[in-house]
């Protein structure tokens, strides 16, 4: 059953988040205005070295006032491919230049309310270039053994959806190899 869209209009717009009202009709004929959050798309990178460790960042998120491990990630800029954004974010946030990035998985984490697309990539290997140029992203940058990741997830040391999707797919992929 597909909903029909009769039109939409912005309520609030800026470079980070856009809130729209969409005039929708449900299959039962009910028609109403639905709030939709439109966001720029996200690129995430799972960088794995030859020791079967994954590059992660320990960071604070002020919105939830929580600390957790995350994969390098960031918004896709206008005119930039998601793959280029993933590689750029790794270098800016960690100081490591990833090997070639390959698509790992695609997700729409909250597609009942937002159009946000998460493009998750994998890179095997990285070269250290120097300290991160983005100074406000994390307190620590570490190579974490893949064998430790499941326990970290279970202890809620990883909570961001972009990181969870990427990590769980990497773990599944590694188990199949």
C-alpha cells in the first residue's frame, strides 16, 4: 500500500536540517500533513588493517550527553561522491589516509521520518599522514581488534546507527570469509 503525495512545503531550512510538511493521503483515504526531516546524506568508513583491527574514534555527543566509539563519518558535500566523502572524513578526523574505499552497505536509518541516506564503505589498509585536521571530532583515535567489537556493541560502547550498521556488516562479512 503506497501513500500518495499531493504536495510539500518547507517550514524551516538551513545547511544542516530541513523540516517540511508533506500533504499525504494514506491508502484508507485519510489525508493529512506529515512532518518530514530532510538531511544531507552521510558517508561512513570502516577501515580495517592487516592485523584485523578497525579504526575508531572515542567521542562525546552533546545532544545525548554520551560517550561512545564511532567509525569515521560525515556529511556528503555538494558535488562530492559518497565514496570521496568517506575517504575525506577518515583523513580529516583521524589523520589516516584509507586504502581504496569500496561500498559495504547502504541504509536509511529512520525512513519513516527522514530521507537521510547512509553510505557505508570499507577500506582495507590505511597510511598515517599526521594528526587529524579536524580537531573537534574525538578524544581518542584507536585501532580496535575486530574480535572486541561485539562486546563493545553489547556494552553500548557503540550506539550511532552509522557505526552499528557498518560494524555489524563487517563482522558478518568477516565471519563468512
